[in-house]
C-alpha cells in the first residue's frame, strides 16, 4: 500500500499518475491522515470497478455494524425483540412530524 499526499497530487500529478499505473491503487492523505483511495481503471472496466468498490463499502459497513452490535450486546437480540424495536422506531418517526408541525 503506497501513500500520496494531496500536495504531491497537486504539485506533481505526472509522478502520481506514474505511481498509480505501477501500483494500481494509492492512498491519498491530507495532514498525514488517509482521506481517499485512488484506484486505476481501464476504460472498459469502469462500471465493474465502481460496482466492486460499492460492494466493498457495503461489506465494510455491515462488518462495522456487526462489531458494534457485538460490543453493545444487541447481537444477541431475538427476532421478536428486533421487530419490537423496529415497530417502536416507526411509531416515533410517524409521530415526530406532528409534534413539530405546531412550532
């Protein structure tokens, strides 16, 4: 995994594109922190590459949700408890616009 700064991208774009051709992906950083992944694509593979990146983002989000559920104990909730929580949230959402309409 190779890193490139926003400053390098701005000041030396040719060098960055050369590195991207070699590495196929670079991590873009700002103030030493990762902010983006630059992924090289071939013209004919653009749609497939974007779809794969979206799938990867969804999988990462699901993994984060599972870790959070395990950490706070909600991963052990029964189907009935989950349905009750969903129903309660829906009731609260339906009631919220009515409560704020008079303000």
